[in-house]
DNA sequence: CTATCTGCAAATTCTTTGCAGGACT
DNA sequence: AGTCCTGCAAAGAATTTGCAGATAG
């Protein structure tokens, strides 16, 4: 897994610098979590102390460009990045309006909906579904 | 329709200033379109010449706050606003990767998916689905 | 009259870019 | 060696905020 990622970097002529490895490690250690650039910076400094925010942004952008990461905006005006899971279709996200926790929803279940829309002449190559509500832990607090 | 909107503004103690009326008219004239704050500013200046961008933002924010408008981010780092249609659930959007046109998809079709997730203890109050691909007009250009 | 609203400009926040030096390969 | 990469600081872009004067109710 770790091997295949560095392979993919090499294939795209991306040099394996300490800073890039640090960012990659941070993302691997946070599999399933959605980190902002600033959060990645703080953790990456533990591995590459002098790394700057510009390099973090440049690295995240490159990794997202070759689908190693996935970039989404959950809250206003700020991107978050997560390790991509290589599935054909991107999974969905449930965002709790009370505690803010983001849960991944693995089931796709959009097939029939997309079929319906493609029958109208559209070709769908990707989708992004966000569900907002209250997670099981926050049901009682409402 | 127009009546009921001003009623709702009054109910929320929002003064009916020329600037607010101008923004509201622009949004009503662009029903079904998704405008950026800057685009609203340009059109609103035709009705209230001295209106500033800050007032446009403040007004759009207020109107979205009482669900008269709906605010979504389609492209990176920039919100777009559209007149809300008062349906229970928000409609979906198809974004063409070639021409950038945004098409509304009225069918909901998420019912069974949401049912499935609510069975796992979540309560869903809203959703946002964006489909990316190529619209009928752009099929040949691919 | 008085609380709310407005326009302006400055401030914020997130992200990108130019540049000169540094480091993979 | 040569290209790619980095950190810094400055620039950009979208949005928000402070303030003094203006205006709706």
C-alpha cells in the first residue's frame, strides 16, 4: 500500500522529498479523517520541522491530482483532504449538525438515480453527496 | 409570492430598504439561475446605483438565513445563490465539466438511500447532491 | 427619535505565486 | 548538472467587519 503510493509518485515524476513523505505519512496516519491544510502542517512539522504552508498546499494539490487524496469542502471556505480509497465511485459523507463529526457512508446506492439522469442525455463521471443531520450519538441532545 | 417574501422579511424585523429590494428583485428575475455576489452587485446597481458589495453580502446572507435563498459552492472558493423553491428537500445539481452549465434535477430519488442510513441510527434533515459530467450539448465535443 | 442599515475601506481567511537558494536523481 | 522543489513573503480572491453618517419605522 505504502509502496504503491511512492510508485505512483515516481511514475508521475514527483520527487520523493522529505516534505512530501511527511505529508503522505500524516495522511496515512489519519486514514478516514478529513484534515485541513493547517492541520496537516502542524502534524507534518513533527516529521519535517521546517516545512512551510506553501509546500503543504502544493503537496496536497499534487496528491489530489493523482487521486491519492480526495479534496472536499465541508464547512464554509475551507478545504479538507482525506486519503482516497481507490473505489470506483467516491463514497458519501454524513455531517452531524450537532457535533460536526463527518462519517463516511460506503454504500453507493445512487445507481438507479444516475441511470435515470443518463437516460435524459447526460453522462455522469462523478458525484458528491453530503447528508446533514444528527448522528446516533447526538440523537438524545436534539 | 413577492408579497409573501416581504411579509417574511417584516416578520424577521428586517427593514425593507431600497438596497434589499434591489437584491431581492435581482434574485426573482433570475429564478433558476445561480448568481455570485459580484453578479448580484452588477445587476442590483441598475436598481440601486450606490449599493456596495458589503450590503450585497449582508443581504444575501440574511435572505439565505430565512430560507428565501439557497447558498451553494459549485466551483472552488466562491458561493452562488439562487431563489429557494420552498420544497421540502433541496433539488440536486448537475454540473457540466465542459461548459460549466448548472442544471437542476428536480427528482429526489434519494428516499431509499436515506431510509437505509436512518435505519443505522442517523437522522437526516437535509442533503446536497452534485453530479459532475457532460450535458447533452457537450456529448459530441468530448 | 432610535435602532437598524449603508458605503467605504481596512481587515480576515484561505490559497496561490514569484523568486532565489537548495536538493533529488 | 540540470530540473524540480522549498521556504519565505507578498499577492490574490472572496468575504467580513468597524465605523460614522443615513434612514426606515
